[in-house]
C-alpha cells in the first residue's frame, strides 16, 4: 500500500508526531487577506493517518496508511460534511424561453438584469448561479409551484456575493428576486440568503449550522461593512433579521420597514416602482442600542406588548435552583461568579454550561487560561458523560461516538499562544467572531485577574473594572449572548470559629462596580454541613429583574466526584 504524506496535499506542519495541529489551508489561505490565519485543523493519528478540516473554506479530507486501522487517531474523516470543491460548469447562456421571460417581466425585472446575473433555464426550471470570486459554486433552480433545489454538496454562500466587494454597505434580502429588484433600483451591493427564512429561528447549534452556514462561509466578505436587513415582513422574515443582527452585531445593522401592503423588495418594486424601493431603503433605521427611545422603537403592535410582558427563561438544569436563578432566553446578560479559591466556582459553572448545552442546545466560547484547553475539555466531557474520563471508565468508542461530537458542537476555546494576558478588547474581538460564525449563546471569561494584568499603569483598578464591565454589558446587548465572568475575591474574612463565611461581590478588587453593573451575581462557597460532609452552597446575590429572572437566596449542593456533577442536597434545610 502506497504511503501518503500531508505534503501530497500541500499541507505543512511544524511536526508530524501524533496529535492535533493548526496550520494554513492550501485551498484558501493564499486567497485570503489574512494569509497567515491557521484555519486548517489537522489530526495526525498513531498509525500515520490524518484527517483535516478547514474552518474557513470547508475543505475536508484524510487518509489512512494502515488498512487494518480503519481510522486516523480515532476519528473518521467522514464525520465532516463533504463540500464540493470543484467549480460548477455552467451551460452556455442562451435566450430564455418565452415563459421565463414573462416570469421576470411580470415582476419588473428586465432582460438586461437577467443576462447580467447569468440566469439560465433548465427544462421548466430557472437557474440562479451562485458565484464566488467569479467561479460558480452553487446553482439554485426554481421549479414550478415555487419549489427549489440546489446542487448536492455545494458550498452555502449568499446569492450575489461577488457584488458586495468594494462596498461599505451591504443589503441582505430573503430571495433572489428581491436581490434582482434592488439591482433594478441601482443597488448592486445586495445579496440574498440561499435558503430563505426558516419558519422559526431556534437557539440550538444544530439549527445554526444547517440554516446559517452561509454566514460563517462569507464572514470575511462582511467584515467592517454596515448591513441593511431587508428581509420579508412576515414572522419568518422578522426572525431571520433578528438572528442575522445578533450574529453580525446590532451596532452595525439597519432594518428596513416595508410600506403597508408590501411583503418584500420585489413586491415594492412592482407596486411602487424604484422610487418606493429607494424610499424604504432611505428610511432604514439602525437598531436602537444607545441613546433615547420612544415606545415605537420596541413595540409595533399590542401583541408585542403582551408577548414581552413575561420575560422568557430556560432552566439551569437544577429545578431546585430555578426559583432563584433563571437564565433569560430572549437576550444576553452579564453574570458575575465569585467564590474563595478552590470553592468549586469553575466546576459549578462548567456543570451549568453542560446542562444548557444538553437541554437547550446552546453553544459556548471558553477563555480559561488557568485550566488549559485540553484539561478543560476533559472536565466538560466528563460532566456530559457523567463519568470521569480515563482509560478505566470510558471506552474509545464512547469518546468518538458521544463525547467528541458533543464537545465539538457546543464548545469553542479561546487561547492565544503568543499573548500571556490579553486585553478585554482582544477577547471580545475573538468572541464576536465566534458568536457570528457559530451562533453561540454564551461566553465564559475565567478569571478576571488574568485580564487585570493588562491594566494600563495610569488607570486605577476601579476605573479599569468599570471600563471592562461596561464593555461586557454592551457586548451582551449587541450580540444577544450571556457572559459569565469569574472573579476572585481579595478580602476574605475568617470568623472566630475559624470558618470562612461566603464572600460578597463587594469583596472583589475594584469596588462596587461588580455588583452595580452585574445582571446576576453568583457566589459559590464550599463548606461543611452539620454532619461534617463537604457541601457547596450557591448564593444568588444579585438578580436585576426580579421575580422574572429569580431572586436572592441560597441552595445547597453535593459534588459527585466520580460523575463530576453537582446534585441538589434535598435534606439540607
């Protein structure tokens, strides 16, 4: 059997021993602005076999060098979605049949616009080619009865992606015909989502991966641009606009409101002409983030008032804690978590996130330099499996079949190999990209004292804390994500009995900003019960919106070291 090497595929690594690596991608790095971005993940197996996956262009592959092995490093290359790499060869563009010409003219789309966009016909279907850097990577065919099909395995991108190059503003619509309508009005800087709007936008990663893959695939092309969301005016269109604004950041998104009696851009063109379309575009408004508002910015109908009267929440995964601490599901909030050293606060927070990943399908980005990414992954995976991961407790099949897919789907890790103490701005830049690309719902920063080392000498710690927490709160609002920020107390007390009482948020270095700017304040405190058992008390010290999101109080848990999980202590009261 011929032995293959990574160099056969143009892949270069700093070493070839078994393990996980990050490097540049021979398929796309030379075409990117940041040519040094290590976007290709490579796993080298013990048998010399390899698998790889590019997180930018989607290129996947692998090979095995021992027939008996059947896998490389325990993971099959087939676990990645296969993406077509070769450009699609388009048939020669010819005059459209009369039926197709009438279809476009009835919708006020001229033949010049049809020709300019390379639109073709295939039998009874109208073909819309999707181009990336001049190459056709997908074709969407519209069939009679408003049925659609796309090329199997084609890369998901925006329709009209090449048209936004060089523009500072991008218009995003829900269908190809709306894109063509804006072109008729003189706006080539418009793209359409490839699959329309889903009936509802769910918060699960699986939904995000399937429905919003094009966002990740086209992330670089949208960098630094103002985005005007001109989706349909129905419920799915509104949900689509809300999710796109969350991913790109509401601070750079505008929203178009269509005239009464019009659902989308093409309908406005047909009923009100190019001037009506231009007027709707001119009146697009930025999402309200800072400044003064009227109720019109929040409520468009009586239903909006009634729907928002009860703040939606999800369970922490511990029913006994939910009456004190409810996790909002409508938008993002800042959670401050503290506790004495070795009190179990990071363990408890990890357990909470695993609960949310399992029960709600949420995804998270983790910055925890004290834990290390590999060790942290093992700890999270153990909580998911309910057993400590080691060779005595867990089989390779369980790792490959359950733990690895769960962790890959729900957890991303932030680490900087060349930066010891990153600034809050650098952390939020990375978190912003991860939220946009993968639809994550939570960010963990653990701990504050690693960020505080980046404090400028001329800034007091109180001022620095205020700046950091202010940036985090704005990030939560703009991107609709929760941030759990772990901070150690610095002024611990000791009672005359020798016991240490649970700390308060006021004992964190930097002043009262910790409790004033937090939406939630959680204290995790390890102590002993009356029988001398080790227990963990979870104090909810701050809840901004009571009673919708909970109330101050305390509940007691025991820690199962074998499962790595916290369990409610039913008899502690």
